[in-house]
C-alpha cells in the first residue's frame, strides 16, 4: 500500500519535545513532511533544522529587540501562521505555556489534527478548544505519555466501559523530601528530575506536582470523565504510563521505557501503529521492581490547588496555569523560594475568584491578572 506523507507543522522545534519529534520524523521520511518549523529564540538551532528538513515556512517569535531573519516569519503570529497552512495536516504543538493557545485553536478550527504536547492550552481553555474542534472538524491527540497511554488503552472501547483513570506520577526529585527541606529546595535541586529529561518549566512542574494537576485537567477535557473519576498514583520508575479501570474491575495499562519518542510517534499516527525502533527494547526484569505510592497531598499542595481549580471551572484553570507559569519563572530566576510557588498560586486563585468568563478575551484577561498578582506578591 502506498503511504501518502502527511504535512507536519512543528511548533517549538528547538525544545525537548521539538527535537524528539524531529528525530522521530527523520526515521519516517515516507510518512511525514516537515512543512513548518517555529521556535522562540534559538535561531542557530532553528537554522540547522531548516537546512536539514527544508520546511516551506519558518517562524521565529524572538525576544523583544532581536532582529527578524530574512525569509522567516517573525513575532507571535508565526505560530498561527504555521498552524493554519493548507499544506499542513498535523500540527505538533510543542510550545511551552499559554503562548500555545492561539495556535491550538487555529489548527483545530482549520480541521487539523493537533498532536498536543502543549497541555497548558487545553487546561486554560478546555471548553473553547472543544468548541473549536466541533466547529472546524479538528481533533486533539495527546503527546503527554500518560494521556497517550490512556488513549491506547481506550482504543475501541465505549466511554461507558470506563470506571476511572489513574495517572501515574514519578513523584519528581522531592518525592522523599520532608516538607521543611522542600520549602528551601534550590533551582538546581528542582531541575534534577530522576527519570525524564525535559524543558525547565515542566521539570519544575514535576517537582511541585503542578504538572500532574495540569494533566488531571487535561485528562478531564480529553476523555470527558468527571474529576472524581481521575486519580493520581506515584510510580517512581515511570514505566507504567497510566491505568484505565473498566466498569467490571479489569485494569488496563500501557508500559514502556521512559521515552517521549513513542507517544510523539503515536500522536502522529493514531490509531495506526507504525513499526519503529527508536525506543530501547522493553525488558521487564531490567526495569523491575515497579512500585506505587500514595501522593503526599499535604506536602505537595499544588496538586489539589490545580484539581480544585479544574473542578471550579470558568477561568480558574487559566488562573492556576498562569499563576504557576509566573511563579515558576520567578523561582527559576532566583526571586522566590520553592515553597512560594504553591503559596503564589493559592493567593492568585482566591484573589481572582470573580474571573468566571470563558471567552478567549476573558481567559487572557484572567491570565494577565494572575501573572500580575504573583509578581506583585513578590514585589517583582
Ligand atoms: P522546552 O522549553 O524544551 O521547549 C519549548 C519550545 O517552545 C522551544 O522550542 C521554545 O523555543 C518554544 N517557545 C517557548 N516560549 C515560546 C513562546 N512564547 N512562543 C513561541 N514559542 C515558544 O519545553 P518542552 O519540555 O519541550 O515542553 C514543551 C511542551 O510539551 C510543554 O507544554 C510541556 O508541558 C509538554 N510536555 C513535555 C514533555 C517532555 O518530555 N519534555 C513531556 C510531556 C509534555
Ligand atoms: Mg506527562
């Protein structure tokens, strides 16, 4: 059977997921054509990627004051520019943070598949993204390993077959730390993730468990389950990527060595499986033992702050997300302590309770207000 290659726009091509995705696509030149690449500021790496993959469209958002590059699109609009192109079938959104929202919306409105690593866009605007999918005929396929696992377990089942989802969490670098020690954790401590090599923001999110809160909300919107049927369990080895419990009590799981190559490939090819040798062979003995623990909710308050914001709905998930992004950025800059991250988020959520609108404008307002609130709290 001849395979027609699918056009891919890769947003955030210079990041951890972006470079992983290029490695995956390079192994399957008959299946994927890279039509567009965008990055924030690393023009040198982007140029190397352009030389190798020869996309028709290149976008560099660039920091204020940096010059544009001739022949490349520049500024925030290049994400939507790449995501809306006619020669693009799949938009792999691997941008970090709320900056990915408009591209997700534009792509699904244009009827495209979004292979979504940028969970923040779905968290802050789940109902809007759903509406845009319905209006434009687009779809969201998760890249996140937990959600990819759930999607793989759910293939061919009816929603009514499912009792609950159990997302696994590595527990991050502070899984065994006391609460007192946690409060004083340094940036270097927090960036030292035990099982995954990822961008800086998601690595800090894994240390606070904000990442798992974002993933619970992401799962709610992707799979349509209420929050009381989505649970989290700590699994330090990151081999079981998540569980699905069926109504009869049978439990399905998807396993694999911790690598984002498989979830990236699956998001591009779902529901098809494509032969691939990128992931090291699975050896259960080598990977043993596999262990599971309860989440220490009292010591990692960011998890329930996020899940509560998800339950509250309205603009609360957008406030949670933006307060977290701002607090993480201040922590990485050495301006606030690790323990200030949940304190900042809690304060923003209670100060901005009146933000309930869910239009794009209302959500962006709530996002800005939450960032301002967190900066004011630290006097930054
Ligand atoms: P990263 O920091 O390594 O890369 C981010 C990419 O986005 C870079 O190419 C950067 O140039 C671009 N970018 C940053 N800010 C931008 C902006 N304002 N406008 C446009 N582009 C911008 O991050 P990452 O680890 O690759 O994560 C990307 C996304 O994937 C995040 O949402 C993260 O939560 C999600 N994710 C990552 C992993 C992982 O293993 N790294 C796993 C699951 C989900
Ligand atoms: Mg994940």
